């Protein structure tokens, strides 16, 4: 495949192979951009920003809506591309395509809602006869740097609102999973997007990402990825608007009045989707000691029943991790946990890039599998005594993206809402639930800024204050 820069599809002499995480076969190749391509993309994006700002809100709405319709018509093609480049089961890939259609559709609606407000200036002394209002304007050039795990929907979460707000976009997809982003760029152009309204540039983060983030022509950066890379980008960016959607080690608190069967079912879904490679995947399950054994007895057979294998097989629920090295890392962390006194109840085995769905019990909060972001198909289970200890354990993390609690007690639920240090709180479900229209973002080192089209548009516009005297 080719990348798209300066209004045309481009190749370079050097390419990168995109390989299936499942069997290592080459799915396609993409160009590796160098400094020349980066400069061409930046110059084109600056021109594209002027073209996008000149489009009416209705025209931006129509382009995004048409793109959503084109994507829906080619849903199965995109789903198979996702499965081949990411390794997620085909059912999950179809779900991601469906979500991407909705993300683009909601972004299209938000293009018609970019509004300011009237300011009651006469609320200040000595301001009689003044009339004030605000207007929202596009930032200009938005850099969208996206991760491998949801390479279509998370691209839509950045590109959709940026275009809705009247910006141009430089899209830098993950090096391992660029294919669906390139295909989406094709759809946007087919839907009538101005030729320089988007750049889709492929290459390494060190060569492409750093140069884009440091350039003064870029006004806004939206990044989803690891905490360490996010910290690097914020140091590189300088005086820019930045949204960071970073990692987490999401806790699920299980109070003594919880329905154990329901919790076990939710855990078996939320801890292993996309092989656990989700920022809000359930990683830590904190269970009241009075029902600890019951929960372990309920969740273990459900996790054992998760079918692994070829992600294109309709019966498979867990495919490979993005790389074999990542599966090896997960195994190392679990081995460390066992050496630290934890028990593997099921799983703990690896075959190539597939790591078996795993439950680890009796996990000390100090162990790496609990303290850091595992980003793999395992959950760490820890007992607690009482709501205060549960919240202390849940908050014992530098992350704060997603958290959940199961309880029928309104007082415990409200204590969780009030005291839990996380940006997304689920009551009677696991942390990984997300509706694409809701505000989504983290606290602490899980980042800052919000996604969800309405809220991303606010992040991707700037405000002018106007006063008539």
C-alpha cells in the first residue's frame, strides 16, 4: 500500500512489511517516510488547514457522513483487514468497524454544533453598554498519532472530530497496524474531502512522529499509546495543545453483596478481549475476602473455556498478541508473580504470540503484574477487607483511566464514585465499557484531555472573545 501526502499517493524506496501476528505471513507493505516526506506532509497540511477552514459546517458534516456510509458498505473487508494486521478475533474486528461507523456519524453531527456563547458582560461593574460573545475556530493542523490495538476506531476518534472542527490532519498510524488507516484515508477522499485535508504518513515514531510533534505548524497533538511515549511527546511538542490517552492497570472491585456469577462473566469478557491489549482491560480484580474463593471458583472455568487460535476462525475468542516478544513479556511478568507468592489457576502458557488466557490469584499489590500495565490476557486477583481497603488498593497506582465496582449497596457505590481516582467509572460492570459518544479520558499518569467527538471538537478548536463597545 502507499501513504498519502501532499495530495497524492506516494511510495519510497524503503518499505516495511506488515505481518500477521498469528502466522507471520506478509499482509502488505507500506512505505517508510523520511525527512523529505515529513516536510512535504507538513507543508501540505498547512495549506490543507486553510482549505478545511473555508468549508461550511454542512459540507464537513456531509463528507464525514458519506465516509461513515462508505465504511459501513465495506465493513467485512475492513474487519478482515483488522484481524489480519492486529490479530484480534474476527467478531471483535466486526465490532470495531461498527463502532468506527458510529464515531464518524457522531463526528458528522458535531460538525454542525461548533458554537460559541453569549457572555453577560454587564455582570461586571462598569460594563454597561458592552456586548460580548465567543466564537470557536479550528486549531489549524492536528497531528493524530494512533496505537496498534484499535487501529480503525481510534483513528476515527481523532480524524473525525478534527475534520468536523475544520482542521487538517496529519495521521501517523501505528507502525505495526497502518493498513486500516490507509483504507480509511481512501474513503475520506472518495467522500469529497479536500485533497490536502489529510495526510496519512507511515514510518517510525523516531523519524516521523518526533518531527511532526516538534514542528510549529502543528497546533494540536492527539496521541493514544503508552505513558512513556506520551511523556516523550509532551517534552517534544513545546507550546501546543495536547491530548494524551495513555495506559492503565484498571481495577474491578467486587463487594460482598455482588452477584458472583455476573462478576465472573464480566471478568471473562473484559480481561481478555483483544488478548487483553486495551488500556481499560480489566487487569486487577479486587475481591472481598468473604467471597474470594467463590469468585475464583466461578471465573476459572469461564476463562478456561475461552477458545484460542486463528483469529479468522469464527469460534476463536482470543488470538495472538501483536508480537511474540509481547507474549514472552507477559509470561515473564506472570513467572515473577508466582515467584512472589501468587498462584496461576489457569493459563500461564504460550504458543508463539498466543498467550493462554490466565487467572493469577493471591497477587500482592507490589508485584509488577498489579503495579504496572500488563497489556496482556491475564487478570490478577487480590482479596481485601472492607470498602476502605478496596479503594486504597484500587487507587494504589500512578494510572487512573478506568475502574469498576460490583455492588447493590448505594453507599458503597457512591464511595467508589467519590473516592476512586479514575476518569471512567463503571458501577456494576467492568472498567472496559465505553460508548464512543461519551467523554473519555484519564486522571493521573493516564493522561489529560477528553475524547468522544463532542469533547474532542472542543479540544481541537480555539476560542475568540469578541466585545462590542
